[in-house]
C-alpha cells in the first residue's frame, strides 16, 4: 500500500496546467492534447486505484484521509489541506475523472481548429483540479476552494471566446450569481465554525448533534445559508439564471461543467452535509419545494426553446431540481444516484448536441436542422439512447434514478412534490423528444449541400419570435474558419468514441441502483453509500405493488410525453403551430423564461447600478467632498476678509503699527 | 554590546541613498535609476532577515535601540520590531523595490528627485513602523507625508496640486489631533509616575480612567481613520491615487494606508481599551459601510485608477472590521488583509501604470480586447484581479475569510453585511476586467500595444509568487504575526479590565484634567458574540 | 542742571511729531524726514540717560544709530529715486505694491 | 541759565519739527529739518554730549540733509497737493492718534516712574568727552565699530546700484 494516493488525483491536472503554462507554446496541438488528456486519464486511473483500495476495506473502515499540510491556523481555529475518500466522494471522483476524461478526448476533436486550443485545455485542466479538490476535500473550507475554483473556471470557459460580448457577459453573470450563492455558503460555514469550532466534516458531524437542537433556529439558519450556496452552484430558483446563459461557452464545456460535474456540486454538498440537513426539517422542506419548483419551471421553459443547447440547459436545471427535491425528501442516496446517471446521459446529450453543432458548422437553432439521423448515425444512435434515458424508460439509467426519487417522495408523503415530479417527467419526455425529432427526424430544413440554412428555412413554429433580447441562438461564430460550407457529415472518431462510451454508461449506469422490488434488500448503490448516509432515510417502505404501480405510472407518463412529441413535431406539425397560436401569451412567457432576467435586471442590477452612481456622484463628490472643499472655501473666504487689511499702502501699515503701540500702552495702563 | 544597530541602519540607509541620488547629475537618468534600484535592492536584502531573525514565538519587541533624544521631555530615539511591524517593514522594502523598478521608464522629468524622494519615503515609512516612542512616531509620521506630497504634487496628473494639497491637509488635520492626544498622554504619564516620557511601553503601563480615554482615543482614531481611510474620511484617496504617479500609487496603497490600521493596532487600541469598547461598534459599522460603499462606488468608476482606489476603501474596511472584532481570527485576518492589499492592490496599480505608460489614458472605455494584443499582461491582470476579489487559493481569500470569521464570532450581522462585499467585489472587478481585457479590440491605438518587457515581468513575478504563496500556505506569515497579535489582544483586554476596576480608586488623584467623557460601558470586548 | 525728565518729555514730543508726520503726509520724502525725527527723538533719550548714569555707553549707541541712519538715508533715498523713475510719483498712497 | 537755554532750544526744536511735517513744500520741510537738527545739537551740548552734538551737526545737518535736498531738487518736487476727503480723514486720524499717544505716554509717566540710579560722581565736563568716547569706541566697541564701517560700505554700494537704475532694455539680449 503505497500511500499517498489521494492528493495525486487533483495534482495531476494541476501539473498539466503548470506544464502547459510553461511549455505549452512548444508542444503544439497534439502535445497539448496529449498532455491534457493524459493527465486526466492518469487521474482517472489513480481514482480507480484509490476507490478499489477503498472498496477492499470493510464497511466500517471505508474512509481514507490524507493530510497534505496545515493550510492556516489562527487561534483555536485551524484548517488543513487534507483529502477524504469515502464511498460518497468515491462516486463523485469516478464520475468527475471518468466523464471528464471522455470530454477531454472529445474536446480534442471539437476544438481542433480553434486558435486558442492550448488555452482551452489549460482552463479545462484547471477545472478538473478545482472540481477534484471540491469532491475530495475533507473540510468545508477546502471544499470552498474547489467550489470557487470551479466557479472561476466556469467563468473563464463560458467567456472562452472572449471577443464575443454575450460570452463574456454570460461568464460574468455566472461568476457573480455564483458569488451570491457563495456568500450564503460562507456564512453557513461560519455558523458551523462558530458553534463547532471546526470545518472538518468528521468533527462537525460528530459534534453537531450535541451542539444543535434538531430543528432549532441556528441549524436551520446555517443549513438554509448553505443551501443558498447550493442554489447558486447548482442553478436552482432563484439563482438558476446563469446556467442557460452559460451555453455561450464551447459545447464540451457545457457538457463537463454545466451538466455533468460542477452544477452537481451543490447536490454533493447537501448530501455530504446530510447530517446537518437532517437536523433541520424546515430546511429540507424548503429544499424539496425549491427543487420541485425548479424542476417544473425549467421544464416548462424547456418546452419552447429553439436553441438546442438551451433546451439541454433548461433540462439540466430541471434535473438538478429533481436531485434537490430528492435531498429535500430525505432521499440523499437517490439524489447522488441521479447525479451519477444524469452525468452520463446529460454529458452524452451535450456532446451529441456538440457533435450536431459541429456537423452543422456551428448551427444551434433546431428549426434549421432535421433529418440528421442518416447523416450522423453514431451521433443519432447515442443521442437517442440518452434521450430515452432522460425520458425515463426502463431499463435505461435515467429511469432507475428518477423512479427512485419519485418513489421516495411518494413514500415520505410529499404528494404535492411527487405530483410536480410526475408532471415534470411528462414535460421532460416531451421536450427531449421534441429536441430529438426536430434534430434527427423529419426533413432537413437546411441546404444539404452545405452552408447555413439561414432564416429562410422552414420555420415550424415561433417564427414571430425571432426577436431575441439575449442573443440566444447566437452561433458559435467565433473565428472558426472551418466548415462554412461542405455537406453535413459524421464527426471524427475522437468525438464519436466518447459518445459511444457514454451511451453504454447511459444504459447500464442505472443498474447499480436497482433496488427493492427486483432484488432482495438494498440496492448495490444503497449499500455502497451506507457508511456515509447511514442505513437510509428510514422511510416506511412501500408495498411491492405500490412500487410497481409507481413505476408503471412513471413509465406511462414518459411514454405519453414521447408520444405527444412525435405527434406534434413529426406527424402533424400543425398541432404545434396551432398550440402556439392558441396559447400565444403563455408561449411568449415561457419563451422569455418568465421574464426572470428582466425582473432581476429591474429590481436588482439596475437599482444597484443607479444607486452606486448616485452614491458616487452625490454622496462622494457633493456631500463628503463638498464638506471638505467647503472647509477650504470657508478658510479662503476668511482669508479674503483678512486680506482687505493688506491695502498695500504703507500709510495704512504705519497706522496699524501705531494703533498697536496704543493698544500696548492701554494694556500697561490697565495693569 | 557590539550589536549592529540594525533597525537604525534599515531606517537611515534609504535616506543616505536618497541623499546620494539627489546629488547625482540631474540628467544622468540611467545611472540614477540604476543606483536607486541597487539601493532599494540592497535595502530589501538587508531587511530580509526580518523574516527569520525576528523570532516568532517571542512576543515582545526585539532588536531594541534606545538613545536619549530630548532628555528634558523624556523623548527617546527608541526603535524595536515585533512580528507585526517586521512583516509590514518587509512589505515596505519589497514594495519600494517593486515601485522603483516599475517606475524605471515612466518617470522622465526630474527622475533624480523622483527616486530620491521614493527612497526618502521608504526611510520615513520604516521609521514609522519601527519607532516605539510616540514623539518619534509623530515625527516619522509627518516626515513621511512630505515626500508623498511632493510625489503627487510634482509628478502627478492634471489635478495633481489639488490632490496633493487635499492629501496633505486631510492627513494633517488628523495628525494634529493625534499630537494633542500624545501630549495629553505625556502629561498624564508625568503626573502618574513623575517621569516625563514618550515611551510607548511606559504608556502601555499607564492606567487611564475609562472616562478619560474617550477623547484621546477619538483623536488617535481620527488620525488613523483618515489614513486607513475609513468611510466618510476617504475622499482624499481617489484623488490622490488618480493623480499620483504609478510608483506613488503603489506605495500609497501598499504601505501608507497600512499606517492607519497599524496605528490602531499598536497605539489606539491597546492604549485606550475602554474607549475602544465603546466605539468599536460604531467603527465597525463605519468599516462595514466602507466595504459596501467602496465596492458600490468602485463599480461605476470610469477611470481604472479610481476604481482600484475605491476598491482600496473596501478592502481596508475589511482590515478595520477585523480589528474591531477583537478576537484572534479578526486580528490575524486584518493583518493578512493589510499584507494582501499591499500585494494585490500594489500589483493592480502597477498594471494600470503599465498600460497608462503605453496609452496615456486610464479610461476603461479606451480599452477593450487587450487579451488579444497583450496576452501575458492579461493573464497577470487576471490573477491579480482574482486575488483582489478574494478567490480561495490566492492571498485575498485568507484575509477576507479570517476577518469575516472574526466578525462573525463577534456579531453575526457584521459578518452578514460585510460578506456582501464578497459579491460586490466580484461585480466591479469582473465588469472592469471584461471591459478592459475581453471583447474585440475597439480602439486602433490598442493594436500596437506591446506586451510586458523583461523588466516588467521581473516586477510582476514576485508579486504573483506572493499571491499564491500567501493563498496556499499562509501559515509562515500567520506564525510570525500571531504571538504579537495575541499579545496586543491580551494587553487590550487586561488593560480594559484593570482600568475598569481601578477607575475610581487608583486614578482618583489624577483628577479630571480632561473633560469627563460620557459614562463608559466597560463590558469586556467579548460581547454579543455568537456563543 | 537739566532734569532728565525734561529731556525725556522733549524726546516724547519729538517722537510723536515724527509719528504724526508719517501718518498724515503722503510725500515719501517728508515721511522719511519724519522717520529721521523719530530716530533723533530716540537719540535724545539715549543721551539723556547717558548723562543721568554718567556713562558713555549711551552716547556710543547714539553714534551707531547715526551711522545706521546715514546708511538708511543713502539707501532709502536711492529707493525713492528709483521709485520715482518707475512710477513718476513720490506719493505713497499711489503706490500699493505691497498689496497681496 | 542752562535750563533756560534748554527750554529755548526745546521750543525751537518742537516748532521746527512741526514745520517739517506741516509745510507743503518738501524743500522748506528739509530746511526746517536742518534747523531742528541744529537745535537738537544744542540740546546735546547742554546734556554734556559734546562729541555727539558735533557729529549731529556734521552728519545730519550736513551730509544727510544735503542728500535730501539734492534728491528733492533732482526730482523737481513742488508743493504737495493735499486735497480731498480721504486725505483730510487721514490727517484727522493721524493727529488724533498722535494726541492719544502723547496722552497715554503722559499717563504712563504719571502712573509709575522708575527713575533709576543717578550718577554718583558729577560728570567730568572739562574739555568735552571726545577723547573718552574715542577710547571706549576703539577698545570696547571696536568690533561693532568695524561692523558699522562695513554697513556703510554696503549702504554705499547699495545706493549706487539702486540709483543707477535698470539697464536699458536693449542691453538685455533675450
């Protein structure tokens, strides 16, 4: 057993960053790609080795802690840079390095012709480092390092094409919105420090039951604040607004950061702190409601978006909502399970979308696609798998996790949330298959001989909505000089291979979570997580018949959604058009995402800006400086008065001298 | 004792170098800057032992030097160093070297006088940090003002005279009050012990009736608050920074502002602990207002330097808040924030100076798309900006976090409001960065910008190194400052209790020489709090 | 024997005449003469005291005062001449170069 | 006899001094000043300051006043015009202040008067005091005396430089 083995995992990508910085200009594209992918591949290998080591231990000992050094120590408070591998972080680290590796490989194809190839991989590796720090940290503060680090990389990668205003805007928005969440998270962590005196998970969780009263104000406040952090990172109401805009980044980034890994950090954090959250039922309730509301709201918005990546973005927000309400109803294991399956199929969806976009020469508007199934067979097949997975059809991965969440919600008596989840599932199936149909089925709505099918293309719906306040559907026209023209064809191998691998995972990935009605006892996943999560959220187990009933219901609604999508967009597009016309106002509201961005702009961004301007122009320059300058002017005025005595005539001066002498005489006379 | 008067040498070597530079031929630009650089480098190397020779565990003053200065008054030439002043002195010598290197090509007129003044300023700053005699402190404090005044007034921008006079008068207004307080301390000390002295350590032993402390504390606090600068007294800073030459801005931000917080830590707080307890909430709220206010106003600045200047107001608000929290984390955080601010904001000013030198404008609107033209510059800018924003892993985070933690332990609302500064700092910095570095190149002039020269890279390399060192492994810094900070904290609390206890009895003979202050609530500093 | 008081009284009167002269006249030359009068009033006092104390020191002082007065006259008149060349006047109320 | 002489000289002195400041013609003023200096010299003689009295005649009444007259004539000054309300006001203030000064001085003198030690020995008046002054001047006061000579030299140079005026504009090649 040659420890250390944990710190090497985040260190590998970091080393790649350093090497890239120092020697990147001499490596060339191949070298850079090799370096970046190699580092992440090695990190994956190291992670596998570490997890195997972990798995080899008995259940009680499944925890590896490695302390690198003391970060800082002030008074009685000290923070270590130390890493923790337990079953929970094991899942995360495998997902992150595994999916991350695939996406790195994919990126070598997708970004092949970008002039900033090297910079892209630099950021990507940096992201891997930060994300691995986040999941491997053994205390909240080190987690916060990763937490902010991924935020930074997200910022850099969203704004990767920095010459595009909308991209840098989106990056900035992501960072600032995340910061609002971080503000909450930081305060929450401070509550923990103030009461428990530590940020170390083990110590906090061990002492929490003695220090906090379950359901008390303090623990509720602390967990709520931490949840604010989670809403920022994981794009929940009210801080979800940055994620759809984040689609300005290159597609592999969307896949890696905004689908598979970073956005699930909030869920990970909540699950990691489940000991605390379980002590605060009010917070859990809030999480459940927020999660369900987000799942529904994002799904409704996703119904009408035309940009392929935006549909996926809202779908991600919606799926994150599922994860949160899983946590909210106490099904932390189910939440993490969904994190994992979602990572597989959503990464696949994004990469598939990327492949489509790549094939379509950076066209992202689904209204200008169609009929790609034959032209891009691998992409089509893998995308179809992922779409089925997310729609929740057994035995694909998404079914198992989503069903577990819904079942847990039902079992814990959260019927309203269960209903919302079910409704969300219908919409998910609908909009995902809408995406699939519009992209791969039907007739091509573009010039098949190459070139863009610009706005003349058949516009199935929403033509009246070409006005676009936020630059949606902007193409990735960022100086790529390739492929404006030429027929649509399948992507190269380094893009299709990752797609295939992820497709396999999207099918089989859910099987580890097959539990109760099919096998005896807890699912494999549940047993694996037991050392961390305890023996499960002790819900009254449902009868087998109920379980099967719920499954049937969930499959049924998914099938209904799929059927509707095919019907409205493939068989008789008139239905879709008719619906849009019938519910124009609703459609507009959805298309404009309930005008939330505009609302935030009106109530937060603009007032703050205006107020700042006033503060500066009025308070600083008029009031404070006015007083300062006023003192100056006052003294100047007094001096001006005194100056009147300085006539410049010697006679006057002589008179004053004499008067002075007289005064002196008077003084002597009086004394 | 054959010990070298090391601290005196540290203080007076730059002065000697300044004089030597000043008598060089006026138009020998090259030799002048070379010699100035060599002097600053020698001084820095010479000060490096402060890092390891000042023994961290030993809390008191070390390397003390004591000579009679004005025996009648009991004023002494008394120098000494401890963890806090040692670190700040290191920051000073380091910053001066960086500033001189950074100003190599930017100063064309009267370069001889310029470099001489920078070196003289260094002497003044070091003296201020080292001296342990209040009269001497006052002398250094004022002496420091003159070179800075000239640097702004002669080498500044368009409104340099206004800015220089404003800077001078603001600081003077405060320091005059401080002088009065120093003198009244002296009288009280003389009455108490019969021996006239300005010695700081003697004052540390002087019991003062809580009712009497308030006015003296306010006088000290006013002087230091102007220097920090705290919220309503900050308006000299944007003007001074905008008009000052780059080197002046760097030194002003990196060191001069620290004089204020250092003054609180060394003088105002331990000397007048009971008054501090009364005033701390007000000062803390002013600091918090400063944090938010500075950030908000920074957001709307059209001028790069002004933006950085207002961000200084915000950052120094953190430093003050940490002090007012009156606990180990707050103190350490405050001290870290001082060092961080010195490094990060100094670097920011240098960065602004670099493009100013090339383009002769500081308007944000005049830039855009710099990443394409000057990538190395942009990357450095990015790192420095992130450190200023307080990204974990860079130095900024440690300070901010510790301050917030300290504030949180003292009062949750303090931390809650102050933490919004974390959001706002991201807002103004990222927005500025986006407008300057991202986007397409909108001004043709910017296409011809040249990237950093070797000398400039040499300037930024140590700054970046420090940013990461202090962010990743700040413990060496914390180890050095903590014994001292603990001692200050201990002393402040002890004195507060002692004087509360002995208010009526022991200090009765002193009578009410100073006007009695309003009744003092003499609860110990740990009040409210999270416990 | 003349009482010292008499001489002092005379000195005072002479001095006041000088003062009045400075105050009421506008001709620089006459003002200058008035100043000479005041100087002489001082000299008179010196001499009177010297006699009272039977010491020569007072007279020596007078001697020095006279020297200084002579120098002053020379330089002062030169200044007045210069001023006249510049301003074509010797009236002090037409000259306010001292005004700030 | 001596007191009467003193009173006579004093009256003459005050009268001529008043004429100095009252007469409109500067030449006349100067001439009255000569007269007043001469009477002062007489008073000096009465006060047993023979050397000073002589020097007063030579230096003041002689040299200085010649200079005055020379300047007045050089500048070709006529009667001063003293008209207008402002000048009248000035005159009023001037006389009032003068009167007040004299009054206060008198009051002060009345209020308290330390007469100081009176010489024990009667002053030696035989043959004047020039020799005695010379002895003191060249021994005890030698240094101030030399300094005075330098002062005079400086004054001389200064007067010449000042009176010479500025060089003609074309001389300054700029």
